[in-house]
């Protein structure tokens, strides 16, 4: 699971603005998720709806970017399994806000590969890359790219995942900033076969090799729960706080996913 | 009554040569030129040697353990004393690495039995039943249940397992290689047959955990015995289902010349290697596989309608369930709310009375199917699948599907500790066992 490239690019741009404006950060949270290493099975389509609301966020326009306070973001994510070790994801980002109505924000595409089971690695390992466009009123950097290693491990009731993502802007004010470092991590515990609870951490430290001051870094921590009601469904809820000035201070997130198996299966299988 | 005796002392060379010698030692199985599996085997082969014994005739056995781990040999389906049946939980001594054990037995009942290791694997999916320690045992009957020209013994096995999360959220073993008689499809010698022959197939599922579905392209299978016991209603069927440790004996009329595949019906298992070629004399061409479209099997078709129940049956209700241990763990298995050995404490379970007939009511509340095996006894399946009670179906393993109840009866006529367990190795290892004792 992971936080979207849109968000991270926005965060970098806003952090730069903050240096000059001394204002709280503006940011766009479209997909807040730390990825697990597994990929969607071939001939399966995973349809997810990410719903994120910012009760307490940036209240002012910064450099033409619409403030995030009381923004409702709805992101549709479609992920198709290619084979046993790869998938392709596609995103449609949208935003709703008083005075702005429902707005299309942008689209991303995200291919991903993982280490096959036959490698017998002691951890789950995959590599995701994402490229896409978002409108300048929601993100000054319009074309962005991300590469995201994903490592996860389940031990008994505990689950751990880390996504040390790197980001790059291709078009926008931050195009000369180089790679940014925006890791995510998750630790959860199975309370029952159905209910898991834990924490997710998201950050954007700024440019690789020249990290921002803590004040200007993105730092968010979410208390989350996952409901494992069926292999066909993915359900995740969380509430997160951002303690630094450059972060939205309160966000509520939810993910509802449904897996569709469209392959033809013989009854004997 | 169970008969046999145990001599645990080291052997002297002056002793009479035993009738059966099993040497347990490391072995590398070549399932195909690209699949070499380092395992442990009996007498340097997988499956181990076919052992034939005459029912009731005293037989001496010598077991040499040249492996690195303590071992034990379970004689599956025989009525043997607990001391030599081959389960540590019943009191059979383990054989230390480098040690040799010798004992005598009077094998019974007649039929297709087998022998195998009965040790603990845990998370090491190369040990115990995950490895190569299994072999065929035929206790020759006084008369054969059906005429045949020749016998063919086939063992189904799965190898190179590793734990993966399954749809039920638990960790279960999955396998990279599946074999018949230690070979992947296309890499063993074909079985040569002649047109007009009646071949008696003795098929054993020695897989550590998996049920297998077998069909024989171009041919049908007339099932005459299950778990080595003749069935009351022999039936001709298009395919067989064998849970772990189950056996099926079936007559095949070789009346369709050519080269044919006998193999797993599910494509992904056959691709992993579970198949073998039957080749008629002078047949050309390539082996043919006809893919079945459905999985078809029922225990009930081989049984008689139920006769009047015996008046003196003591019911024993056993409820199987799982205790969640996290999505990264296998579940813990419970019988009547307790795992082994807590469920076998004297205050938890009534002792069996010799001569009494018992009905085991097996409630499976879990999400998995379980092949339940009772040591040292044969039971009669009385209630299984949907429909009225049945009779005459004698077995030592019965598959209890998830969420169902199966009822079996047995006569407690072999005093001594008696193990009941799920024959899935990983379930056994996680507590799915209990020991009955006699008063």
C-alpha cells in the first residue's frame, strides 16, 4: 500500500512554497496506501475505491494550488494481473470540495513486478513504477514518476511492509530538484482471523541527499484496521495525523476493493 | 487380536536373517533430469520396496536407521500391538540414528496396506511424510476379490513444498513437483501392458497433505477395494479420488490399444508431474490424455444400504476445529476444544472397553477437509455425504469434508494405545491427534 505520487509531488512543491510563504502545507491525498509485495493473479481485475477526506488541512491557496481543507478525494484504482509475477494498475483521481464541485485531477499508470515464489525469498519483494499526469490546480508538478521497492513479511500474527519510494518530476516547478525520498511503512497485528489493526507511516523527506528540515518534511501516521472478510474483498480504514507544519493535520481514509476473476476455469480446477 | 513382539536390542550377526529389511538412508530422487530431490528413502528407492506378506504368518522385520534423525515405521492398516505399530504416541520406540530394531509380527488383515514414517516435520517441508519414506505392503489374502492377470502398484506423491497463504487466510503447503512412483510424467518408464489383460491397479496417495483425483484416459476403473478392504458394491468409475493415506484397488480391462496417460485430473497438478504412461505392446504414437470435465466421486456408491444398527454401540463425539494463530502461521488443531496431548489425558476421555463397538461421530467445524486415520483398527463408514446410512464400507482413512459430519463404527478388539489423527502431516504436527486407550 502506498501514498500516491500525486500526493508526494504536491508535497514537494508545497514544501518549497512553505519556505517562502511560512504557511501550512497544501497537499493532495489521493491514494494513501502502503503496498504489500503480492501482485494480482493473472486474469483477475482488482477494483478499488480510495476515499480520503481532510477534516483539517491547508486552508489557503498557495501558488495557485487549491487548499486541501475539507477536500474529499475519490480515486478509482484498476489493477489487472498479467502473470504470476506482474500486474498493471491504472488510477483515476478526482476531488470534491465546496465551491469547486467534482473535479477530475489526473491519471496514473503503474506496472509492477515481484519476485516469483520459486525464488523462495524469506520476504515478499516487488518493484513498482508509476508515471502520470495531474492538473496544475491540484499539483504544480503535472508530470511525475515514482519507483517503489516493496518488501513485506508476515510472522505469526504480525505483518510488516516497507516502501522506500523515490520520486521525480518531469514537468513543473520541481523538475530540477532530482529524486525525492518518500517512504511508507506498515506494522499490523491480527486480532482475529478477520480483523487486523496497526499503524501506517508516510513521509516525504524532500530531495535525496539534501533532506528538508523536520518542519518542512511530510510526516503522517495513521491508525488503521484491515478487515479480511473474504479473499475477494479488501477493506481498510484509517485516521491519520500530520504533526509537521508541511502536512495536513488530520485525514480520514478508506479503501474498498473487490477482486473479479474473469478467467475461464475448468470445473476440475 | 494384534500380534507381534519387539526386540529392541542391537542385533548380533548370529541371528537368523530377517524376512524384511528396511534401511532408512539419505537418497537423491531423480523425478526428472531437471528435478533432483534430496530426501530420505527405504532401501535406496522411492517408493520403498513392495513388501508382500502372508496374512497371519509370522514375519520378522529389521529396520536400520542410517539417517541423521530418529525414525519410526508405521505399518498402516495392520492390526499390530502398539509397541510395534509405529507411532511414538502409542508407545512404539523411536529408532535412533545409527540404530537397528528388529521385531516379529503376524500381519493382518489381508489387503493393500502400506508402510511409512510417522515423525514430525514442523516447518521443514522435506521431513516426515514430506520426504520419501513410504512403500507398498500387500498382505496376501487367501483368495483374491476379483480375477486379474497382473498387479501394478502406483504411489502418488508431492515434493518440494513451501508454505503459502491460501484463500482461507491460513498458511498451507503448495508443491512444485508431483510424481507417480517417484517420477514426473514423461520421465519414468512406461508401464507395458498387453491387449486383453486385466490389470489390478493398487493406487496409494502418499502425499503429505493433498487429495488427488486420478483418471486413466481411454479406460475405466472398476473399484474393488478401498484402503485394501473389498467393497460390497464394486463400481466402474471414470476417476478416483484419494485423500492422503487412502488406497484404491481397481481392475482395468486393457482393451484400447495405444499409449495412454493415467494422471491427475487437475491440470496444474499434472503439469507438476503427476502422471504415468501405459503403453500397449507394439503401440505407436504419443501418449493420449483425455481431460475430464468434472470431478466425480462418492464413497456411498461402493456401500450397501444400512442394515439394522447394532443395539450396543457407544457413541463418541469428536469435534474438529482450528485455532487461529495469525495469517503468518498455520492454525492449531483442536479435537473437542483441545490439542494433542491435552485432549488425550485420562480425565478428558473415557477408556475403550475391549469387545465394545463404538461409533465415532466426526464433526468437522473447520474450513479444511481432513483425512482421518484410526490406527490398529478398521472402521465401517456408516454416515457420509448426503443420504441415509450405509454399511459394509470398511476403511482405515475417511475424508471428512469441511463443515460436515461423518460417522464410522469400529469394534474395539485390539487392546492398547490407539492413535486417531488427521493424515495431513502439517495438521498432525499442529496437534490434530488423539490417543484412545483401553481400560
